[in-house]
C-alpha cells in the first residue's frame, strides 16, 4: 500500500508522522526537563536547609535544667503534627530532645525552628529498624494517623505499629527508659452503643479484616506488646488512648475532617460529609493532648488512659459550625459513607481526671481560630509558591 501511493501523499504522510513525532519529542523533552528542574530545585532546597542551619538562629527561650533533672527524651514521629507540638513543649521545659522520623507524613518544616539548637537532634530514621541511642524517656508516636495515610500502605502501617513498637520497647528495656505509647480511640473500633461514651474498660469492636484494621489492630498489638514487655521485662510503660485531635501543623492533605472542612470552606468549595452526617466525633485541641501526655508520662499510672475532649458533635453539625465560623455559604455535599466508619465516638475521661487531674482546657472556638489561622497562612504560602513558579 505504501508503494502504491503518490509522492505528494508520501510527503504528507511523512509530515504527519514527523509532526506527531515532534510533538511526542517535545512532550517527552518537556517532561524530562520538568523532572530535571524539579530535581534541581529539590537539591537546592536541601542545600538551602543545610546552609540555613549554619546561620545563628534566634530560638524560643528554653528553661535551664541542671543535669539531675534534665532528661534526654526521644520522640518518634517528632516531626509530625502531634509530635512536633510535644517537641516544642519538651524543648521549652529545658530537656534534650531527639526526634526520629522517616518523614512519611512528618515534615522537617514542623521542627526546623529547633534545628541547630544544642538541646535538639533530628534523625531521619524509620523505627521499623532498631535504633541504638542512650535515652531516659521515649514518646513513641511514629505512625501515620489519618485514615487515608494509614490505608495507603496497610502493610507498612502494621509493620510500624508492631515491629516499630517492638524496637522502641526493646530500646526502653536496654537503656532502662520509661516509654509512652501513643495508642488511639480506634482500639474501640465502631463502639457498641451500650459503651457510649467509651471508657478504658471497654474491649472494643474492631473488624480485624476491614480497611481500618491495619491501624486499629496495629495499635491494639502495640498495647499488648507494651504490657507484655512491662510484665516480662519490667519496662515502665504508659499508654495514651488519643481521641480525635486537631490544630496547626495538620497536614494540608491530611484528609481528616477538621482539615478538610476548614480548607473547603476557606476555598469556598462544597463541604464533603461522608454518609448522612449523623455519626459523631469529639475534637480535642493539640495543646490539651500534649499536656495530657506529659502528665501521664510523669505519673505513676500504668494502665491505659483516654485523652480527648468529651464535647461531642455530629459531623453534619460540625460542617455547619465551620461554615458559620468562616461565614461562608459553601454547600454541604453528602458523599458515600466510609466502610467501618465508627458511628459514635466520645471519650469518657473520668480516669484522666482522677489519676492525672487532667481535663481539656481549650474551647472549640479558640482551637478552631488557631487552626484556621494556620491553614489560611499555609494556603497563602502555597499561592505565593505557585505565582513564583508561574513567573519563572
Ligand atoms: O483525628 C484523629 O485523631 C483520628 O482520626 C482518624 O479517625 P476518624 O475519626 O475517622 O477521623 P476523620 O477522618 O477525621 O473522620 C471523622 C469523621 O468525619 C467524616 N469525614 C471525614 C472527612 C470528610 O471530608 N468528611 C467527613 O464526613 C468521617 O467519615 C468520620 O466519620 C484516625 O483513624 C484516628 O486514629 C485518629 O486518632
């Protein structure tokens, strides 16, 4: 067929062929150039970070503690949302803080204000591998916590919460450190209505093969391991069952309800409620959680303790609260419900009140204002970054 067509036709076929080829070449060249440019930018950013660390910085004031009271404290997941707030607290108290983070969901940015400080150390380390350091206390927070993050790689989530916890309990045993395990309200699964609010004596209702199981069962095993090490190896353990927590430094793509609703409202987009919106959650501000964790670590109490804010809202109500707070008219859009989504969740905090004299102090109004301010700044920074890239 090719031989039978005219020279003109040959030329036009060749032209078409060349045009398509050229387009493909341009596409692939552009892709490659873009990738090269992105790699270069990443390397430059890393270099800038390194250089920045060398410039004498102004740090927030930290207390002076003499060596008898100053502790060397490891925070696994210390570059994450909750971890970085805990790090701020411990640093300001005058302790030496070592952060171990693999930066899967954590970010250097959350702790960069301490980089270079003589009391601070940042190690890029995945706790699935053992860590050999000298330490007095361990806050073991490393694990993705947002459902979209922990479901992204369920096997890794299980490894982090089982192997990772074994490694941290092993470290605690070797060096005689006290260890606090960050457990979760998810150990109660989708609670039976007769166990509302959930107290620590409830054994839970977890689907062991459902999509949330990697996290829920991972944390349940982490608790089991903690008490096995306590009994068999005399490790001094604390277990905090953390309920829904929000605040600045939540990941922009966190996917959890507080961040999602605030971002959607700020961008004047529809607010996405999964299912009918009748399910409930109780939201605690991050500084209350940090206070609770430190009080638990410093106490002599070794059984699990719920840390959460008992003010319960339906998700529909919560969407309305955010709309009203930001004074926006965003539509509330009902999407498909989530599999195994716990229907009602509210902590019974009588144990924390009794044994720690702890209860949350920050109102939803104050906590939301601080969180919204953070997200607003993040959005503006992103916008500036985009404009800057466009201008290049
Ligand atoms: O925030 C937390 O601290 C907890 O978050 C998750 O648990 P979950 O309560 O399911 O958290 P969200 O993803 O924030 O969901 C809360 C509720 O809002 C709903 N939701 C979420 C996001 C959204 O855009 N729309 C929406 O209706 C969810 O279906 C769920 O019913 C984690 O599994 C817990 O380990 C973690 O402790």
